[in-house]
């Protein structure tokens, strides 16, 4: 029963992480880490898929090995954050929601700025 719940939670986290790529208020990384944790404890097959077959696999493997982002990942993440928030800010008519979105964007950008980057080619 516990194994089945972890698998379901892992797949839910994968779906939410995938949605988080394009939705500005839904984070991708925490859901990916949750999925990896769930699959590591419930299904070696799904864990292997997440680490070696999915779109996110190289980032997860790099994070597990170095606790840092690979080169280029930070700039890509910043561009996606700014682009998705810009679209949201364009379509939201309420000024207080725009201010809230700007605060969230600034918090996310500060978090991204603080993450280390490790270049293995040095």
C-alpha cells in the first residue's frame, strides 16, 4: 500500500513539475525532487526513467552529484521565469495582483541567483 501511494505521489509530482515549466506560480524543481524521492523508495524502474529517460534527468543527476546546477541551466530558468511572469503581468488587469506577481518573480529570481553552478569542464 505504501509503495503504491509513493508511486502515485511521484507521478503526480512529475505532472505538476511539467506544468510548472510553463505556469509561473507552480515551481518545477521541488516537484521533481519529490518525484525522485518517491520513486527511489517505491519503484527502481520509475526512478531510472526519471533520472535517465525523462527531459529532466540530466538536471536531476547533476543536482544529486554536485548539489548545484549545470552551466546554462540558471540562465534558461531565469529566462523562463521572466517570460512567464511577463505574460501574466500583461494579462492581469488588477494592480494589486501585478504587485503580488512582481514580488513572487523577484523572490524566485533571488532564489535562482543564490543557487550554485558547477561546471565539470574546468
